[in-house]
C-alpha cells in the first residue's frame, strides 16, 4: 500500500477504544485551552470582523459560532471559530505543524453539531487528525516559507472531518486528495489578521474536502506520495515519505510528545527566550535603564521563520518580533495582551529599546554544512550592563502551562465573555467529554442565547 492508502485505512479502522489514554488527556487539555482562546478571540477586533462577515453569509443553521448567538452552516462556523481561536496567537502548540487545537477543534465541533455526534466521536476524530497532520509535519521538512499549520493542518482537518463523517477508505483518500489542493498559507502574513485567517480557512477546507468526497467528488488517490503531489510540492530535501506511516497506530505523537499550552499571547518562537529572560531579570534585578546591550545567540538565521518582524508599528506585528518581546519583558517586566495592542506599540519606548537588541546566529551553526546546520540547538542570552557587568545564560526549555495553570488560563480568557458559571461548566464538560452523548451541551456553554 502507498502512504495515502495506508493512512486512510488506519483512519477508517481506528476506534475510540484503541486510543491511548494519554492521547485522550492531551486532546481534552488542548480543546479546553482552545475554547478559552476562541471565546476571548470573539471579542477582539479580528473576531468582530469575522463575526460580522459570518452574519452576512447566512447559511443553514447547522453549527454555532463561539462567543456569539450565530447559527450557520458548519463550514462557516468552522471558519469563524478557527480564526477567533487564533486571533491572539495564544492557542496551543504541538504537532500538525504548530497549532493543532485551532484547526482540529473548530472542524470537529462544527460537524459534531451538524450530525448530533458524541464526545467520543469528537475525541477520536481529533486524535486521528492530529496523528496524520503531525506525521506529515514531522517528516516533510518543508524548506519554503509556508505557514506549517496551514499546510499540514489542512490535511489534519480533512482527516478529522472524514472520520466524523464515517467515510470509507476510498472516500477518505479522496478527501485527502482534495485537501492537498486546498493547503496553503504564507508566513509573510504573520503579524497581520491573515495569520489567524489561516486556521479558519483550514477548518473550513477540511469540512469541504470531506463533504465533497462523501458525494463522490474525485481527487488523486495517492496525493501524498504521488509525483507532483503533496510531498513533492511541500516536502524539503529531508522529506522522508516512508517514515510517515512507520509505527502507525502503535506510537501516538499526541501521547509521546503532547501539546503545549502557552503562558504568553505571542508566537511560540519567543517562549524559550522569555522563559530564560524573566528568570534572569528576576535573579539579577535587571532594570531597563541599566542595560547597554542584549544579545540573543541562537541556531537560526535571524528574522527568518516565524519571528520575521524586524520593526514593529502595530501590536500584532510585535507577536512575531523577538526583539520586541525581549524589550517588553525587560521594560514592563511582563508580556500579556496589553503588550501587543497598537496603543502599547505606538509609545515608542519598546522600539527604542529594540535598538539595543542584537539577534545573531551561533558561529558553530554557521560553520556546519547545511544538511547538519540544525545539529546544534543551543540558544543563549548575553546582557551587558552600562557598568560593564555581563550576564550570560544558556536558554533551556520553554515554559508550558500544566495542571491548574491550564484551568486558570481558560478562566482568565473566558469568564469576561461568558461569565464565571458557564466557564466552570465548560471545564467540567470538557473533562467529561468522552461521556457526552451529544456535544450540543458543550456548545451551549460557550455560545450566547438567541
């Protein structure tokens, strides 16, 4: 069997009972975190635009838009919920190229509402979608500036939608074939509203692919491995097609690696640096007016990848500027929603401090041959004070929220929109998601009455 066929057969054959408990727990954690970011996202400028647009589209009342009283077509609901969930770039990190929850959860909730499906069916679709998307993102190694969540998330969403719609093996292959042509998203749009547009588009496209396939719409059945197909176009020089299906159903990426819950509402590429920087500033009592120079020395070419912004004029741009985040952490002693408002960005002190921040590539990485240039992942901070004191710190793992901190983050995001009682109800419903006979109850808790 080829790669696409193997994946499709596994998706069709996999049942809830076969899923490891660790994968289920990780899915629930990310679903809850996503619901919080989507509820909050509905109140942002981006959210308001998306909601207005969605109202204008009308549509069959198949599914609901989070944080609103809108009932619309499942494709429209998935689009709106995906965009709102990523509005502040505060949703989870993990497989599927970066942001699994904001592409998978809108997809599965919209279809589950439309077809009156159970929590177990939602979780099963979420997990298999995650596995397919993550196996692609782990092994294709794209070298162009695609938004990974957009290209891999599209395949993940189509997988999850196919599972929920109970497509057979051949139809699932067709859905993946359709999704292969839907995949796309450019990193140049990071720092604008179009980055959150990508997850919304992914969720909508995943549903479209599955619904068309269910009606007999055709696509190439070997879209992943076939010549001129998905891997051929999105894969890089290290692309390893055979590895995509290795240990499929025996090793679950969701269980082994898990998803990571962000503590700060900005691109995850900043989080390793923020983790070490906050600790260093506290330990050494570093004050902004005493700092002469900050050097970030890491394995990546500066201002490439996700952290591409070298200057910041609007708050959204700051989420994708390492220099801006370093400056905010030192000047304000915190990074939160207010850090990335246009008002904060316009004050100018952060931009002025950014002139003191130098981002350079590790000399050892520069001297390595290109095919092993990523073999040295070390990153460090060096802060030079006006009095000549130098603080040099190797950066370790990024901080990720666990346990009660995940619940506290959800409450902080959701309570101001849906109230404390419904926020607590949502927490309990997600904990019991595998026991829900119908997910309507969960949507009741995160939407507004007509």
